[in-house]
């Protein structure tokens, strides 16, 4: 890794550290003015605890695992829904285009919380979905509408010569998309797709309204028990921030790797 690559990373880290120090000073000054006593020493007990000779995960880690499970399953469903919808949007089928466009417009113009309530209280009981499945479906349907437009833009950016070249080689439609088109679409849409994944993780906190014990719900329960709103919610926010920053770093690495592979070919 050259210095030209390391320099902006170090600069960004330095700016983040300075910003965090400034926020910490501001919060401490505000707490002193209110007479609030920080209790950060109690936070580790809600992350891990030691008992019977071994370490156990506490409430926040248990909630984090639920959040990760919901996000991972929702992401798989989101990508499938988004890809299918995008293919319908660019297809020659008038009905397919109408259905895809209607789905996108309906979902993008209604709040996620309303969609969750409709699925949980109306459609979920009718089709026999439990709370966990309802949460996954709600997130996938919501994010799928936005992901579909990203995939559609990626498909439209592919030159028609790519399709013609694949056809001249005798590739079927399936292998044309699998081996030629979709890899290029993935490379071109990776940054906006990463934004959607980050949005998916943040939106997963809304499923706490269904009494699913995710990270947000566990944080709210701890606050109710301990009366430590500042420490708990800052810790929850830091965990979410760590997740999203890790995803951004992974996306940058994948984008670099895919770009290197394509240049090699």
C-alpha cells in the first residue's frame, strides 16, 4: 500500500479522532452542568460478563447478533427482490414493467414503519408469518425497491455490444447475465449497494416495534432498568457505527479487488 493511499486514510482517522474528542468534551461539559454522573464503568457488564469460569455474552451482544441475523437474511432477500424487479423493469414485457414500476413507486412513497405495521398486524397473521419473518420480509420489500433502481441503472449502463458479443459466442441468456453482464453491474453498483446495506442495518432498528429483541430493543430495556440513557444509547450508536464503517471498508476493498481483476482481464 503506497503512501498516497495511506495518507487520506490517516487524515480521515485523525479528523474522526478530533471530532470524537470534541463531542466527548461537549457532552462532559453538558453533563456537569446538569449534575449528571457518568457510569461508563457499568457498560462492560451489558456487553460481556464472567461467570462460572467463562465469558458469556450480555444483552447488547445478544441484541447485536439478532440484528446481524435479521440484516443478513434481509440482505439476501433484498438482492433477490431488487434484481428480479430490475430485470422486469428492463424487460420487453409490458405487464412486467408495469408491475415492477408499481411496486417501486408504492414502496418508495410510503413510510417503512407503516409497511411494518401493515405486515405485522394485517398481512402477517393472514399468511401465517411470525414476528421474525415479518421483520425480514418488511425490510427486504422496502430496501428491494431502492436496490432495484440501482440494479436497473447498472444494467442500463452496460453497452449493448456486450449483449451482442455474448450472443455471437453462443451464450444463452442465463449465462450472458451470469458471466458477462452481472459481474460488470456488480462492479459499477457496488458503492450505492453498500449504501443500501448500511441503510438496511440502520432501518433494522425499526423492527423493535414488533418486540423483537434486537440491539435497539435491548438498549431500550437496559435504559428502563438502569436509568443510564446517555451511556447505553451512545454505546448502541457506537456499535451501529462500527458495523457501518466495517461495511464501508469492506466495500472499498471489494471495489478495488474487482477493479484490479477486470483490468487484468
